[in-house]
C-alpha cells in the first residue's frame, strides 16, 4: 500500500471528506445509541425497582390479612376447647365436634375465597385432624405426614411459618391445585401451653390478582418470580416455574446487592428489580430481557445507519466532484509544466476563472512563463555571443602559436634552400589554418581530425627530425565517428611540446581509439618526461570543477590550453564528457578524451 504522501490529491480530498463525515456520524450514532440504551436501562431499572417494591407491599398486606385470619382461628373458643380436650369425647361426640368445627371454620373463611382449606392438628391426639376444605383428608392422615412438620418445631423467625407452593396433598381426590400454606402453633389460653397446629392453604392463583404491574414499553415480556431465600418459587408469571426451585439465579446474592441491576440467566441478558420482605422473607424478582429494551432502538439505529450510508455515498460523490474541480486545473498546469520542462515555453495554463486561488495561480504561472521566456531569450542570445567570443578567443590563442612555430621552421628550411620541404610545410600549415577556421560549432569525421594530426606531425617532423615517431590504432569502423573539431590535435601538440621536447631520441606518440557502449574513447599517450601523480590529480580536479564561463589564467596553459578544450567539451556535450589524465606506470603521459559515440 502506498504511503499517504504518495496518494493523489483527489484521493486524499475524497478520503478525508468521507472519513471525517463517516467518523462524525458513526461517533454521534454510537454516542446516541448507547446514551439512549443507558437512559432506557435507567428508566427500566427504576420501574422494575418500583414494581417489585409495590408487589412486595401488596403481598405483605395479603399475608397480614391471612395472619389475622389465622389469629381469629387461634383465639376461637371452640377451637381452644376442641384442641385442649381431644381425648375427652366419644365417637359420637367426635363426629358432632367435627361437624361443628368444619362449619365454624367455613364461616370464618367464607370472606376469603383464596383459602382452600384450614386444618387443625391436636398435639395430644396426632391421629385426629379437624378441617374445613372442599375434600376430606386421607383416612389415617396425621400431622407427621405433613412435609412442614419437621421444621415447625424449630422455626422461631416469626409466629407463623410460610410454606412454599406445592400441590395440595392433604385432602383426597385433589386436582393438582397448587397452594402455599400459612402454619402456626396454637397455644392454650391463658396458660400458653401448646395444644396443636393450624395449617391454612391458599390457592397460588390469588397472586395473579395481587401482582399486576406496569411494564416499560410495548413488549409485555417481563418475568415475575416470588421466591424464598432458598430459591423455592412461590409464584411465577410463567406457570411452569411455580412450585419449583429457581435454578441459575442466586437469590441470596441478589439480596445482598442493589435492588436492581443486570444479570445473565439461561444464556440471555436481563435487567432485574428485586425487593425482599422482612415479614415474609420472600423476594419479589422481576426480569426484563435486554433485547426487548434495545430492539426498538436497534430498528431505529439500523434505519439511521441506512440513511447515513446513503448520505455518505452522496458525500463521497460531492467530494469527488469538488476534488475533481480542484485537481483538474492542477493536472492541466502539471501538463503545461512538463511541456516547459521539455523546453516548450510557448504553452500557457488556462485560467478562465480568476476569482479563485487556482485561477490566480494559473495567471501568475503564465506571467512567470512570459518573464522566463523573455529572460531566457536574452540570456540565450548573450550566452551564444559569449560562446562565440570565447571560441574566437581560443582560435586567437591557437593561431599565433602555430604560426610562430611554423614560421621558424620555414625560416630554417629557406636558409637551407630546401624549397620542396618549404612547399610541403606550407601546404600542411595551410591545411591546419583552413581546418581551424572552418565552422567551430560543427563536428567532423574522426578521419578528418586524424588527417589534421598528420599535417601537424609532418610540420613537427621538420622541427624535431627523428627525435620521435607517431603511430595510431583506430578500428576502421570508427573512422566515420563524429567528433568536435580541434580536440585531438591539441592533445598531440601538448604531448610533443611538453612531453617530448626535452627528449633527444626514442620519443613515441600514440593515438588509440575505442568504443565503449555509447562513449567514444580516444587515448593520446607519449613516453616523455611525464607528470607526477599529484599534478595529475590536481589537473583532473580542475577538469571536474571547471567553470565554462570563467576566464583562463596563465597557469591553465599546457601547450594549447587543455582547460579550454575541456570547456568546449562541457559546453557542447555536458559535464559527463571531457578530458582526464590516466596513470602510466612505465613513464610518460596518457590523456583520455571521452565524447558521445556518434556514427555517421
């Protein structure tokens, strides 16, 4: 993936717009969603807490009424008499007493239709049971068969014991009616002696009328449980839990915590509100599924996200058009700049709208091009004139030098009367001058430059006689390679004057030409006095750092000024070409001339 800096401006603008918009709407959406969920949770928890408290108070009032009903039985004189003297009657009297008790208890419980039965168990006669119920108890039914009996003897938390919901099991032919029971000990008045127990069964369906409550939202999906500290379900809005043990919810732990909160039960998340009665020791627990609270918000969230997605697409399209409007003139300007880079200063950037920054930029750019074109024209003409002046100056430096040396030779030959030699030298000199004065800006075939060297060597032979020899090694295929005029001959002249002039005999000048890739290499070597390594390095450094516009100094001359040749090469071919000295271990000097390889 390309780094951000390498991306196109249009891509950056579109992505930036899209990211900022998407980030803002997503952030605000998330904030709104979770704020709404938090507020709904808070309101739901408050409602659950209120409902659980009100239901608990209602149940306490009902149990309080049932306790008053049990106390009316407790203090009833007939009940006191029967339970105090259970063994003092015969069978006929027992039947009469049973009928009286049943009738009496029925009269007491008539105002309370939820009471399924009232049972009296004498302590001194555990085989006897007095009752008022829709069905009679089993024959031989005793208090010892009641499931609550082992607990009543040791129960001291309150004057009565509330037994959890179970199927009615005391009477015969029962119909799976679920009841919860209030059991209390009956003491003799006024001695306080325990004379029996009373059990009062209440139909659990009475809870449906007691526990009505208001739910939050449209979904009526809360679950209500009235449970004991041991987890026995007295009543549940879902009937299948009534009379069972509530698994998975530690009621005791909930009692020790806040009265509302969240929990996970059977793999689902719920909000709960709970309240424990200090009178009944029952806890009212209401569960509200989390998904029912957030379902409506999720629908709103999904709708909003769909709308925001469409808006995001619209923003991307708008950002794309905006970015295109910004980058199109910039791309046009870049294209114009590339034309300028290739040397075409006639192009201009379009700036039809000058009111914005892009139009102003195009206008200023065109003004800059106008100024540059005018300046370049002036500088170019001035530079051409300067080049011509410098080349003419070089010619002026070369011509007197050749003329001086050659005139000395002609004078010597004239004194000797060697007219034939005078003619030959004169012809060579004329060739040299004719060649040097003809079109310095153009280039020639390598063979023409070598013919010039032959003319120069012919003149120098009359001066130095047999003190040096000249040889050249040029592949035939390179004889037509193009080079600048007067670039090799001055190197040969430099080798003669500075390398072999002090040598009495055995001098050698060699010209070797090779082609290396796109470069034509010309090596001019001599076995003269040579140049020490330090001087060679200094000259090579001067070659590399030469300024084509600087004037020459006297120190820059070695025969014909090599630095002037270097300037010509840099001026025409560029700084990557030119002269350089090469080390020559066996003595003498080798200078390398590198120019572009151009075959005719």
